[in-house]
């Protein structure tokens, strides 16, 4: 998505540890005009899928998922990060290792909101090593719902998450794939 790539080149900042900071437009301050175009683009790419729910993970996926959901006309559900687990059988649960915080979280979703009748689109801001997406895929599997695909705003193609997810046969649509980044250069996959 050219508009997004241009914005990353203009405002993205490369930080040590393979972190791309896009907090001036995507995941701290949010440029709603841009995110609206991102939502439309996800709809265009998944227009052939009978999506009934969009599933994301807190926190930074939520705003993006909500804007996209207006084009799909479906609810958004988000997996919550839980520090201590009170497993009462009413929650789907998976584990996610945070790339940015290097911590392992339990992520939970109420069973009330996802079941075998659902067709799910996963949405998140970044794909790095794939842990967040794999956690969400686990939850979808546990629920018996159909996974239609995953929409990612920025995939870091030099980390292995994208490869893992595609090798699982999941339809993965990333709007910008960064192939390399250094302090003064950033390249995208075509
Ligand atoms: P993964 O689980 O694929 O390793 O990492 C994905 C999650 O880590 C995303 O939900 C995102 O919040 C965070 N993340 C990974 N890489 C980056 C990055 O380069 N920049 C930012 N801002 N967040 C990232």
C-alpha cells in the first residue's frame, strides 16, 4: 500500500533492537485518515471472505481493527493480556511472548464472543516473530471458528513470523513488508 509505505519512509524511526517506531501515526498518536485507508484496503483484500468477527490483541491492534470493522460491518473482539489467570472454563487462553517487552503473557478471550459458527479475520499493527498472531490463531482453533486470514499493517520481513504463518497455510495480507532497515535506510518488498 503506497500511501502507508510513503508514510513509514517519512515518519518511521528505526530504533535499536529491530524496532520500527511509528508512534506518530499508527500506534500512539493515530492518523485516522491514514488508518481509514488501511481499513478500506483490508476490506478490498478480504472482500471475498464471509467475515463475521475481527479478532485482535490489546492494545495497539484495537483502534486499527475498529476502523477496519466499519467496512466489514462486523464486531471487533480483542484478546486481553492477563497477568494472573483465573481459569473458570469460560475463557479461551493462549500464551504470547511480547516482542517489544520480552515478557510472556497469557491472553484470554471470553468464550461468549467466538464459536464454531464464526469466520474470523485477525488484524494487528505489526508482525515480527509471529508470537502475537500465533496466540490469536490458537484461540481461533480452540473456538472451532474458521480462520479466514490475517491482515497486518507492517510486517518486518527480515524476521520469521510471516514465513511461519504462511507455511501454516494461513492467508496473510501485509500492507507493507519491510525487508531491511538501518538508521538511514529502509527498503520494502514489492
Ligand atoms: P510478534 O509477536 O510478531 O513478534 O510481534 C508483534 C507484536 O509486537 C505487535 O503486536 C507489536 O505490537 C509489537 N511489535 C513487534 N515489532 C515491532 C516494531 O518494530 N515496532 C513496534 N512499534 N511494535 C512492534
